[in-house]
């Protein structure tokens, strides 16, 4: 079969990716689902992730890597690798984004999380494509932040007018029963009508074991400890290792994935501590972390969006230790999920008592799986996204 008329439909996805892996992995999941569903769609991802090249992409999915930036503790941005002024970096990024969109000429443009992009870098592209009548979609995870902080941030960035003026639809990759990501935002008339809740985005595990896996000796049941990108995962890893140091009776070993963005000094320290404990294995990064989770007996994680989707997809009992700085996103999600009985949550309110984590590790092996709770359309996100795309992109004529 060959498509007649043109080279097929084109979907462009923007992922600003200043830090971590969450945005990139979500966009990649959506891209793969779209090309798997339809053979007349190609997807191009715009990303600032420095490790996007470490991931595999399916046929008809590709990426453009824009210069990376990183957010400092004071809220300012700086270049990730280049020794040039951040304003120049942002100017370059905006130019690359707009030129790519101009040439690629997408039928649909999906912007992940930031309505105007990093420091407004996508606004000119949005206006150009709107003039061409490209369908413009704002994609939001289930939880953005607590309402007070989100309102302050979006007022400062002038995001709300963009939802009314520029976007055709707002896709929320979650369920309204769990969270409304725009709760507390004073939305202009008509914006709420643009919102479509898709359900969570299911994940699959690729049967692609690496030599490193075999060297870890993971045949026996193990827990997966994952920090996502790892840049803010130090407390979680320290707590888990401290539990094994304090309690030699924890029966199930753990595989700790530190994350590629954890500081090298922290990585080295954790690896040295773990070498003294038979029941701990530590690796820095695995682009196929879904397979590690699929094979695990349970998960200890911070509870970012992608990890939460994987826990539900692979039906793993989980202990979530959410971060609360600089956002409450993970805490809001974990609290709602715990109330539904999907996961258990530990917080650092009273410090990181090794005995508390040890108790959680003892109990995780017998903790009920998420599937013991019935939540309608919980994992219907990719099918719903496909349906939303189909409404705008009618099947093209095909011939032998």
C-alpha cells in the first residue's frame, strides 16, 4: 500500500526539556502511538534534552535537538553546554523552532506543558502556524502544581491568554476525577470547553535486555528504585540505601537507577555505599527502564507523571516518595492516588527515618497491586489521543 496525494500528515511536538526526562518520554510515547495507529502520519519532536539521542525511535518518528538550557536554583536559566549568554541561546532556540515548523509545515502542533514555551520561545511559531490554520494543541499532564503556585507562575508568564487566543484544544493526560490541572486558574470564557481529559498514557516494555542487565543478576525478585532524571532524586536514594544499611532482614533486593542528571559526586557516593550491601545493585541510566519495571516485584519512586503511568501500566505495587520543592505536583498526584488505593505514599515531613523506609520495603512485596482498584478509563489516554487526532486528519486515499 502507498499513500496517494502527498507524503502523509505531519505532527510536530514541542518539548522544552530544561531538566529531567519527563517531557521527552511523554512526547515520545504519544509519537510512537500515533505512527503505530496510522501509516499516513509522521511525527517530529523538538527537544532540548541532552540525551534524546540515547532513545530509540520508531519509523516515521524523528527529532530535532535544540540547544539545551538548565534552570538554576535562583530560577534563572543558563546554557547547558555552550559558553554563551542565555539570551543568545534562547534566541537560537526560538529561531530553530520556528524555522523547523516553517519547513516541516505540520498539520497538528502539540506543545507540551508550557503554553508559550520556555521564556515565550514558541509564541511566534504558534502565531505563524495559526495563520496557516494548523491545529494547535496544548498538552498538559494530570497535575501541574498546587493552584496557588500555578496561578502565580502563569500570571507572570502570561500563559492564560494564549489558551484562549492560540489553541484549538487542551488535552489533559489524566482524569478529572483525580485532578484538574487548571484548578484555581481564572480561565477566560470558552477555554474550559477546549479541555479534553484523555486518561493516563499506558506504557509497554520492549523485550530488549542489555548486557548490563545480565551482569546485575536480576533473576530473583527485585524492587526497582527509580528517580527519573535523577537531578532531584538524592533524598530518595539516600533513604532507600539507609534502610538496607539499618535492616539486614529486608528480604527483597533492590535495583537503584540513579538517573543521568544526578551529580557525579552523589552517584559515586551512592555506588560506594551500595557496594557494601549484597542486596543492592546500582546503575546510572537505562533508556529501557520500562523493561526493568516490568520485571520488578515492586517500585519505589518519586512519582513523576511517566513513572506513575508505568506503575499503573505494569500493575506494580508502589511506594511513592514525592518531592515538594520546587513544585507540589508529585505530592498532589501521590495523595490522590493513595486515596484511591492505587499506591502508598511516604513523605519526609518527619525526616528520613531508615526504619520507616525499611517497613515500607518489608510490606511492598504483599501490597495490593493497582489493579485491585477499578477506575474507569484510567489508562485510555493513547486511544483517546488517537481519536482526537483522527477527528482532524481524515484517512487519506491509498492504492496498491
